[in-house]
C-alpha cells in the first residue's frame, strides 16, 4: 500500500524498488562473481592470497567500477561509498579474495539488501550454489544496466579528461566485457545480457 492506504504504488516507491534491486545485484556481483564465493575466505589470514586477479580481468573490473562511479546517482550513498573504496584500493583488492572480503566487511549496510517484490522470484527452483535466485538476480542486473544507461548521457557532460569514456558506445563495450568475464554461465543471464544491452 502507498502512504495513503489506497493500494496504489507511488512513483517514489517504484523508483526506490528499482534502485534497491540494482544495488542488490551490484553487491551480489562483487561478493560472489569477482573471485567466487567470499564466504569461504577468512579475512584475517592469507588464505587465498595467491589468487591474484589476472591482469585482463583486473582491467575489465576497473573499467566497470569506473563506469558505475561515473553513471550511478550520487545520492546512492551506500554504493558510491563502496565504489569509492573499491576504486581507491583497487591495486590492493585485485591481490586476492581475502582483501576484497576485508574491504566489504567495512560496509555493514550492504548486508541488509534484499529484492523488492518486483524482482522477488515466485519459486526457488532456479537457485545457484550460493543460494542466489537467478531469476531475481537477472531482474536486478537489468535494472542496474538500465540505471547505468540513463546515467551515461549525464556523465558524458561531467567526466573530466577523455569524454569518450562516458559515451554509449564505450559503456556498451565495458558492460559486454564485464558480463562476459564475471556474470555466471546460467541460461539467459549472460547470453540475454550480452545480446540485449540497452544501446
């Protein structure tokens, strides 16, 4: 119900759900798709220290994080704070999963994210080994990509330096590479994302 009890979904509520689902997909992607499931890695030791991200994957991840930083709304404080730390400590976090997990542990608010009714799956038949419902995840990813696509045009006028790095063509290239390297090989999540980017 909306604030007036009429049962109608307000535009504000709809936007809140879109941002929430996109945020959830972003956080799950960082937590589970960069190195794999970080829950198996202990933060305070060197387990996984030798698992440095290969240079090609590191370059693709950096481009994606930069694109998100340029295009996602500045008022999206939780993800912008996380993006700031991921970009600032990028040379460190590509050193191994234990370092990335340590950084994520400093952002306690990300533990509370959950799908809105719009992305919440009606069944759990499509759940991966990490307990992520892939139907919900795909829904959230599409919302994230849509928000990025909306932000590209605005960011094009604000990015300092090489403005070509905030164009639709550049954004599509970055997302295609990121999807190819970091999105799970599951049904329509990867194939559908690559063939149906919003540009």
